[in-house]
C-alpha cells in the first residue's frame, strides 16, 4: 500500500513541472495579479490568453523571477518548480533563470556575432568543456531553432543583421542553448510575419519533446494550434484553465466564451 | 547715424511689415482664414523676414569691409619715407586712428566744432595737448601727415557710415515693398517662410564651418612664415627646446609633444577607469535617489575652473606626491611633475567620461538587459558582456573627447608640471606641454617676425592636427561599430 502511493506520487511529480498557488502581484498600488492558481505540466505547451493588460505577461515573468528586476513589483504566494519554492530566500534567481529560459516579445539579439549570441548562456554557465563542445552546443541549438541552414556560413556576422523572424529564432536558439527545463515565451510571434510565425510555431511543437513551454499569445488561433493546455486571464484573474480543446470548444465560464468568440477583448 | 539706430529702424520696418502683411493677407481673403493659402502669421513673417534678413546680412558684410577699405585709402596718404617697414606703418596707422577717435571725441564733447576739427593744422595747434585736455592720451606729437590722414579717416568713415545707413534702410524698405506687394490670397507664404528658415539654418552652420576654415588658414599662413625662418626638420625632430630671443634658439617639438602625451596618458589612466566605473554604478546599480544626488555632484567637477585645479595641484597634490612618493623612492625632489598634472587633470576629466558614458549606458535598450537576465546572467556579467559592448562606440567617443580636453589643457600643466621642456621617462620630473609653450612664447613683448614668436603658430597647428586626428579616429570607431551593431 505504501509502495503504491510512492509510485503514484512519483508519476504526478514528473508530470507537474510548475505549481503556482495563490499568486498575487502588486505594482506599487496596482493589483496586477489576483490570487492565481496554475499547474504547468512537463513536456506540454501551456498557452496564456486574454486581453491586453490582463496580467498574463506579468504572471509569466513571475515564473522565472524576471519581475525582480522591477523595483516596484511585489510578488506573494507560492510558485513551486519541481516542488521547490522559487521565491524561497535560498533560491538564487540567476540560477533559476538558467533553468527557466525566456524568449521575449521583440527579438533582442545581443550586439554580438550569431555564434556568440548562442554561446552566451553556455559560456556564463560553464556548460561547455572546450571549444569543440561549445561549437557542438551552438550547432545543436541553432538546428533545434531551425536556423542552422540559414546562418551556418555566417556565424561570425552580427546577430542584429538577421531578419526579424531569424532574429527571433536566434533568440530561441539562445534560450535553448542553456538547456532549460521550462521555456517561457512572451508573445514570441507578435513581431513576425505569417511565414516566420509558422516556423516558430513548428519549432515550439518540436521543443515540447524536451521541455515544458509556456507561451503568452494574443492569437487565439495560435493558442489552439500549438498548446495542450490554455489559461484564460481577465483583469488580473485566472478565469479558466484546462485542456485547450475543452477551452475552445466548451468553455465553462461565459467570459471565456465571450473572449474566444470575439465579443470581448 | 549710430549702428543701433540703423538696426532699430530695420527691426521696426520688419515689425510694421509683419502687421501690414497679415492685414493685407486677411483683406485679400475677405477676412476668411480658410480662403488663404497659409495662416496669416506666415504672410506677416514673410514680410518681416524680407525686410529684416537681407538688410542685416548686408549690414554685417558692410561693417566688415568698410574699415579695411578706409584703411587702405588712408594708408596711401602716408609717405613712404615715414614708414619704411610694415611694423612702422601699422604703428603710424594706430596713431592715425587714435587721433581720429580723439577728434571725434573732441567734437562730441563740444571742445571743437566739426569745422574746426576738419580744418586743424598741425603747424598751428598742438594737437597732443588739446586732445590730452579732453582725456585722449597720445604717445608722440602729431605730425602734419598723421593729422591730415586722421582728418581724411574721419571724413571717409562718416561718408561711409552715411552711405551704409541709407543703403541698409533702402534695402530694408525694398524687401518690405517686394514682400508686401506679393502678399495675396494665393501667395504660398508658408512655403516661402519654410525656405527662409532653412536658409537661416544653413547660414548658421556655414558660419561655424567657415570659422574653422579661417582659423586653420590663419594658422597655416603663420606657420609657413615660421618654416621660412626655421628649418622644419629641426622643429619636428629636434630634441631640445631652448628658445632665446637673441637668436640661435633650439626649437625642437619633441620634448613638448612628449610632455603633452605623457601627461595626457596619465590623465586618461586616472579618469577613464574612475569615470567609467562611476558611470556604470550610476546607470546600473544606483537607485533613482542616489542617482539624482550623485550625478550632479560629479558634474560639479566639470564646472570648476581649471585654474582652481591648478592651485590644487600646486599646493596640495604636488607637495604630497613629492613627500610621500618621489623623495622616499628616489625619483627626484620636484613638486611639479608629470604625475601631479596628470592626476589633477585626470580628476578634472572624470565628469566628462562619466557623464557621457552614463547617458550612453542608459541608452542601451532594456530588452538587451532582459534578454541577458532571462538566460541566467548576473548583473555584472550582463554589464560586461552585453551592455558595455553595445555602448562601446559611445564610450570610445567619450574617452577621445576627454583626451582632446587633456591635450588642450594649459593651466593645470603650468601649475602642476612646471614649464621646463624635458624628454624624460620619470613621471616625477617637471615637464611641460605644447600649450604651455604657446602661451610662453606669446606673452610679454613679442616681435611677430621672429621664429621664437612664430613657433607658437607651428605648435598650435601641430596641436590642431593632433586633436583633429583623434576626432577622426573617434568618428571612425563609432561608425565602424555602429554599422556592425544596428
């Protein structure tokens, strides 16, 4: 009997990657996130949808403590990554961010060569033993980001010289290179054209086999195409969270239905 | 007519033109603004610009040309026997101008009538005495030639002034009439004003450019005179600087250039790390409150006059360095040294480096910082590997600006490093710089035809080329990185 429960728990923990309970975020006097509970499973894509200003990006930034860089931001509640509280004083946010990578809304390649952009994370975390190792990591990351074939002959050219879609894939490669366990994406396709968007979406689907991906998106179509779980935020509250198919075909809350059918937001 | 009156009349014409232009435009549209091509303001401004700008421009040119024309006309009157050299001639002309001014003043005070002033005879009146009585001191007795030249000078200038006044006012009125008559409902006043504004802006920028050209030209001419008197090889490659106004000077550039570069290097070694680190702290670590206090405090350093820094070097830093470093370590006993001047100059340059670098670091987009933090980089890793490379072109620009300041600095060097030209590696020895020697060669009584005085221009030109080279280098670096990173 005892053995059974242990096994059962092992299964659940391997599936649940992040468990957020009762999260509240305040920006000075503004209450941006109100008591949000979300569970994010491993090796799935979770989409956050909702109208602008509903707090979905803010919540995303709580998951790797990026909000720490904003002075006036205060986060309360529990966020557990593999059952460890990431806001525990013992946790170093810098190490946490190596485990929970992030891709931003606007492509932000560093003013360095393509190679150095991808090698940035591995270098600061000492992930490569030698140059050959690093070369290998860079190539694998670029391949995973479906960018290798386009840039393999100009790895020493500046990353800022790439097109917008290429830059965003470079940023994804850069995030992938540190081998994170969770990848957070804040509207990664909002600055891209449809073709680049399709490439990035395919990429996200591939990445699911290795990490759990959390993506904030404004496009309901995108959420339904690429995610398995969807969370709908409205005015700082989590209105509904469940399987993507259920949310889009049979939403429980009338507000969710209004949003996905285009009546609000 | 005094100048101020001419300008006042022109401006008054312009103001009247503004009002009338507006009224005429409104009248031609029957009082309905919507039927006008431009807003009424533009019609008024158009008339104003046409009445004022050409007149004032011509006035400027006239003011510059008239004295030299009169000068050359009057110079013809001085017999060649009286002035054998250019120097003597210019002395006589100075006298002529003084006498003319004195006569003006006498007439102004009522000591002489205008007729009397024009008909004075040097043989009959003692001009020196009578002018002395109203407070115009003359160095020597006035010869008949000088007096008649002065009288001619007066009559020419008064004729010139009259011509100028009438020409300027006529031009102003002409511009007024032209612009006023063109003011109709369909006249495109807005476009004309736009063009006029552009022309004024172009004029302003070309004044700056032309001034630079003028400075360079005057330096080049004087330098050419110098190299006629002194061998250029000895100047550029000479290692001795022993000027002597009795002749036989050694005027070698190298000791001065070495002193300049040595002090500049010491100053940069002090100011660049301190300034840059201060900038990084202010831009990246300091909270808004600390920043709002610390930044102005650092910038106060930039407002201290260099002579005060010089005093600081002379009475504090110099003796301290001598007592605690130079003497115990056996480097010498001089309190004025390259180290003293370099250190103090470095302190002076800190705000230049920090203030500019701070602005540049702040201009690095937040998205780059987020990207770096998002990958698990620490604050200082982010600064070293992302922010500084992105800000590099600007920082290099700031450093080179500081270097240009250091090269051109004079006061701190005189008081901190002394005035002895020397080629030495010992930083605790007194040395001097190009700028100090330029001042040294041109103070006191100087004869502008001797190599000892003219060498100042050659030194100045060298300095100019040096800083120009630095600026070009800065531009090149900034361009190169900008291409790569944007």
